[in-house]
């Protein structure tokens, strides 16, 4: 007799996130790549709900308002409370899923009433709220109201419905759903705990002392009480609580005091990778672009034999390991024993002041010189030049002296194809790299190394990233086996991390063309293993468990 419980599938799935049709960070990548698989499995049974933060003058490039059966009529006729309004259409990503954008400004007028209700019902402490707390909660509450209205007016209340909420910014929407719609199964995913990120961002050791931390106490110490309170309440009230990696699951268990029910690793779709027949040409164009900028900035000549290294991600100096990356490059400069000239790019958006005119003139050919520009380390102006952490560290390490075999260039802007210097999107430059380094200290998953291997670019990351942990559990930790090298990192081995990453880059720079081609192929195979077709089963498990709990 087979005692395995049947998998319950939702008849209708709502997924709520601040990053629906709103490209900000890694969660956008999670949702936008997962959507294609969800559409394939159960077409148009997923409705994404995001914030309508757009205007007629600045419309969302990721949303198209089109007719959707049932929902468009509802959106046109419905009179939502609190002055809320909605637009219905499609998210402009592979799979073209249904999306509802919510204009939530009307919630501000009644936020205190809802904060009081959430305190009385769920113990959410909004008293010390500041910054983006009100905005996140206003959107979350509005999303709950929308789900309530859609079920009542369009689909009916007898469906097996699941409402999935991502990050603390949507937590109050989950609590609203628990309060108003008890028959709807709820799932809450924290992609990174707010208090864990804050501990790391305040230069406190997270891992050596994790078992000694109390989340509530640290929230008071770090002035994070409101965000931590809503996140913890959502985690405890959700029918199913998930996170993206085992390392973050342990963090949740300690700081939020609930062990996630399911770990849902972040999958990927490689639809943006050029086809085999176009790959070499696109890679060549990317390399020429990066080396042209490097030559114009430094006055040096870099030909195609140069070894290009990149790091990227959010502007979190310690959490993303930017400090480690710069120290690695400094070590390689001082040792001067790489087999090829090395050009390293730090592609991290900062407080950019726009493209440098003097650099633009050199790139266009209207100004030519073999001497470095003034401040030959940054491609764009930076408003806070004298206090920017990356600039300060680069100057302290002497990177302004570009007469070396290894040079480092800071690209402090969002690479969206119109930055004024490269005028290429990030992916259109990443493909030209010979290696990437993501030496994260705090990284619940880590899309950047996964994106890298999708392009066949070997990558170096750390054991403190969810992706790194997944590699260690999946493959042999060698470039030859998987195109990835995971460096062991903790709170107390910073010099060893720098030494080991430098040694890994030195090794790659000295490998033959044939060996590097084999490593690139191994990297692509690793990316295939992390496809959504392999990872969507973890979401199926989460949704089935949530529906089972509601039925009971």
C-alpha cells in the first residue's frame, strides 16, 4: 500500500512581491524566471501582484495592460475600499503571466487603524517604524484587499487557493489574509532575514555567535523592531514558512524562532544566454567593449589576451564581499605572477553622478592619449566620492597607480544598456569575462554566481552563500568538475579567504585555452542542474503542505 500523501495543487495561486514588474534585485530574478515554469505547469492559474509605482510619463517597461478574461472586467467595474485602484495585464517576461498592479496610496490614511489591529491580533509592533516600513505595509495590506476582492468577485471562495508572500514588505498582507480569508492557504518566504542582514551590515559577526543571538533583542539594539516584528509574525502565522537555502534556514530558526517547513532554492532559466552560433560573437563584442573602456581610462593598451574578472551585486560593501575582492586584487598586484594581464571590474551600483565626459570623449575617439585620466579607477562620477567605501578602499590600496599588470575599475552604475559609457546591459558584459568572484559574507542564495556559470564563466564564491552550499552538496568542488570553486569562509579566516581566492584566479589565468573551454562547459552543466524544471518541486511541496494544513 502506498502511504505517500497525494500532492495537492492550487487551483489558483497569488504571489505578492514588491518586485513584481518592478526590477530592483534578486527577488525579481526569482519570480520572473520561475513564472515560465509555473505557466507551463498550470497556465494562467498564477496571478502576480505588485505595486503600481508608475506614471504615464514613466511607465513600467515590464508591464503591459491587456485584457485578461474575468479580471479585466473586474478591474474596470470594482470599487475597492480606501481609494485603491488596480491595473490588470501581463508581465513582460517569458511565459507572460498575469499581473495585477495596485495603486496603494489610499492605505496611508488608515494605516494606524490597521497597525492597531495587527498589534491586537498578531502582536506586530509598528510603534518604532521608520523609512520604508509604511510603504511596504501599505502595499501589503492593499494586496490583501485585492486578493479578497478577486476571490469574492471573479473566482469564488471554494477554490483551493494559495497566497504566497515574499519578504517582510508583504508580511502584513499575509496577516490580513489570515484574518479575513482563513480558507486561503498562506506561504511566506523570507529571502534574507531583516535582522540577519542588519547584524552583518553593522559589522557584527553572525556565524560564530549565531546560537547566542536573540532576534528580538538584536532588533531593539539595531533599531529594527518594526521590520523584525512583522517578519517574525508572518513567519509564525503562515501555513507554510520557506526560505531559499539551508544556511538561511538555520538563521531563521535562531532569529525568527521558527524553522522553515521547506527550503525552496532559487532556480533559473537560461533563455537570455545567446545561442551556440551567436555566442562567440557576442562574447567578443563584450570583451572589446570592456577592454576599450579600460584602455581609455588607464592609458594602457589591453589586447584580447587580457584576463577579465568581474564582481557585481548590491552595494553592500561587507555583505557582498567587496572588501575581500579588492584585497584579492591587491594581493595579485603585489605578487605580479599572474600569467596574463588582469583587468578587474567592480560592477556595483552606487550614488552615481552620471558618465564621465572625459572618458566618453576618449572612447568615441574625439580625445586620444596614452596617459591615465584623472582618477583612473571609476567609469562614472560618484556624488560621495570621498566617502564611497569602494573608492576609499581602492585609493587606500593604491589602485590609482594603473601602471601594473593588474588594474581594477569601478563601475558604480546600474548596467541597463543606457549608462553612457558601456551602453550594454549587465548580461551583455558578463559574457565577456574570463572569471567572476562573489566572495559573499551574507548571501542567502546568490544569483550572481549562478548567472555567471549560465554564461560558461567560471566563478568563485564562498561557503556562506546558499549557492555555494548547494554546490558543496551537489558536485565536486573543483573548476574541472563544475566550473565553480567554493572557498570556505567564516568569521575568523579573512586572510585565508583572500589567499585562496587569489590562488584560484592565478590558477585560471595560467590555464590553457583547451582547459578553460572544458571548465566553461562544466559551468554550463552546473547551470542546467539549477533550472526551475528541477527546483519547482520544492514549491509544489510547499503549496501542497499549505493546502493540507488549511483543509485540516
